[in-house]
C-alpha cells in the first residue's frame, strides 16, 4: 500500500468517511479485496457511483493499460468488504458486461468526465463493477443457532441465484466462457461454503462433540458430507475456467446435495444449540 493511500484510509476511518486534500468534497469508499496470490487483505480508497441502491466502482487506474490490482483480486475472490464511512458490509463484486457496462460507464462519464479521459488513454475496456451487498441478518432468533440459520439462508439464496443463472447460460456450442455475473456469484458461494464448513469442522463441531459424546456418529457423518460437497465445489470452480455442456447439471447436483446436507444439519444441531443458550 502506498503511503498516500495509507494516509487517506486512516483519515477516512477517523472522520466517518470524510477526507481532505485532493479528495475533499468527493465521495469515497474503502474497498477491501483479498489478494489473488497472497490471500492477504488489501484496502483501496475509491470513488463511486450509485445505480438503484448498488454502489459502482470503476477500474480506471488513471488510464493505465493494466487493470488495477484490486480489480484482478476481486475476479479471483469476489467477496469484498465495503466501508462507506457510516457502515461496513460484505458484498459480491460483479463486473458489468457488454451493453450494460457501456450504458453504466456512459452515465458515470456524464457525471465525472475524467473517466472518459482515462478510457481515451488506453485500449483496454475500463471495467465497471457493481458491489452487491451479500445479505443482512433477517429478524429472528439470536445466538449461535441464529447465526447458523443466517449463514445457511445466505448459502441457499446464493446457490439458488447461481442455479437460475446457470440455466440461462448457453451450454456447449462453443461457449468460450460463462457470464461474469454467474462466475462471480458461483465463486462467492464456493468460497463462503468452504469457509463455513472449515469453521464448523475446526471449532463448533469438536466443541459440541465434547459436550455430547452420543453425537459422535452424527459428526462423523457430517464430516464425510463436508468432504463430498468440497469435491463437488472444486469441480464447479474448475468448470468456471473450462465451461461447456454439463455445467448446469453440476450446479443442480450441488443444489440437491447441499439442500439435503443443510436440512439434516439443522434438524440435529438447532435443538442442541438452542439448549446451550437456554
């Protein structure tokens, strides 16, 4: 991180999103991505636009011929953190494509002509990225049981979206790649699922097994299901880079396996978790 960016980030966080200097009076957000190679968080101050309640950021890089690092990071790991000065939330970063990208970019240029000057300097198509908030906890029970239901609800919703998008994508027939919207949401789902299952296997489940030794067989079975789902997840991620006939079927299979897994896990775990907090 440059010393200039570091100073802007510190000032942003200390003053509820307000900064001085060259950015005084400008709207900024902080976007934190995960390094595509390093796996470490990287925070970047960015200008933004709004479209229907969704924040848009532009990968201008000052008109350079190479996409900015933060853009390459979010292509590899679409789950990002957004700070607006008044709130912080997780989002899925989805670059706009084709005619939609062109329309959004034209609107942004009308408001901020400098972006048009940046595009004139480079042959690359400057990307416009929508930051789609992942989810907000629905009103309901709290505690660990509530958190489990919240995570499961988001995984179900995200997979349903991926399934709907996959059904609309051309399969085979020389399709060179899947749409960025499908790709980003599929990666976001897979990364979230992987993190969730690793957290269960490393923390929650060993603790619960100590408290309830009679559930050892259940946790062993759930662990085997995690491993089977992880294999399906790996196949999905690989298929994103070599799409073709059968991708939609892979998503449908993942849907069936995961729905059955989540239903079974909730049936056994929710009573135990609720009893712990009673």
